C-alpha cells in the first residue's frame, strides 16, 4: 500500500482545521431551516446540528420533520420542529418566534422551501398552481426575511441563506414560475444585503446546481427541457449542499454577501472542500 503524498496530507489537515473552526464558530447558535423534511433542508439541518447549532425544522409535513429532528437528537444534537407553510406570513412569524422562545436567539435562517410543480408552458399553466409556486419561492423568502431581520438586527448579527438556482438568471422552458420566482428571490438577497449588511447581518444566496432530490424526479418526468434529459448521476448529493450551508454560515458568507454563491464550478467547490466538477 502506497504512502499518502505530502500534498494530500496537507489538504486533509487543512480540511480538518476548517471543520474545527466552523464548529467553534457556530457552536451555540440557533438556526431555522424551512423545507426541512427532506432533501437540501434536511441535509442542512443535520449538518448545522453536527456543528453545534440548535435547529428548528420547519415544513408543512409535521411527521416528516419530526423524524429528521429525532435523528438529530439521537446523534446528540438539539432540534425542535414546527409545522409551517411559508406562503403564510403569520405562520412564518410564529416560526421565528418559536426559535426565539426555544433557543433564546435567531442566528441563522435558511430559506430553503421551494416548489417547481406543476411544470408546464405558459399557455398551459394553471393560474392558481403557478401562483402557489410564486407564493412559496418568492413571497416565502420575503416573509422569512421580514420576520427574522428584526431579531437579527436587535442582536447585531445573523446570517440568512436563500437557496437559489441557476434558473434565477436563465430562462427554462416550462419553468416560468420557478425561474421568475428565483430571480425575484435573488433580488431580495441583494436588497437585504444593501439594507442590513452594515448592521452585522449577512444575506447570501446559494445556487447549488442540480441536486439529487425529489424535485429532480418531477423534472425528469416532465421531459420538457434539457435539464429533464440529464443523467441522474450528474446531480450532486444533498449533503454537499448542507455542508455548503454550514460553510456559508461560518466564514463563507463574508465574501459572497448580497449575491449567489455557486457550487457549479471547481473554484466554488474548492472553497467548501468538495470534489471538483466531474469528480465522483
């Protein structure tokens, strides 16, 4: 068996040190994660809890978030749950209030809840279903910002990660609701940074690329645009996105506040310590 090369040892040492720094930085903080029942949201909740963050998991499905929360508790983490539809501001305000009540503060908000179904061209779209996607993907982000920012401003610190998409900047056939709502959410990221960046609050978007979640199953089934034709092997694991959320909530968001940080490049992945593009 060959000995590891010095450069590999150096790389692993740096990654270990980075993990320790992140854990120390985030330990004792409190986070809210929306859409936390599965996929990116569940991964972010697990990764934040592993870094010592007390997490409040929010989603419309109470049984599923409770299952994720119990897994976190079984692994020594602190987790609470709340049933929440992010398209309802009273429910979002109650979510933030519960975080403050349970943990004493609100340090992190991960606006992850998002919809893409039903996928259809504009002339075929159901108006109510189209509007529901906009309510969750756009208004849900605003409602989260509106409820969390006063708490963070009072503390003098906070990090908000808005899960974004390349669709925020690129039109895709059949995705008019998704593309336009993600574009609107990106502008909210920019506006929030402009208004609160000088007050110790970091607001950053995270554009992960295609991720192996249930959303990709719906996209694949639609067959409408090139994304639906991608081989499932190209989608990154949700855990990678969860690790990136932790990195952004530690030191990462300093450099990328007010914009989308992308995992679709070797440079972006290297910052987080993830394999490069095309590396299994």
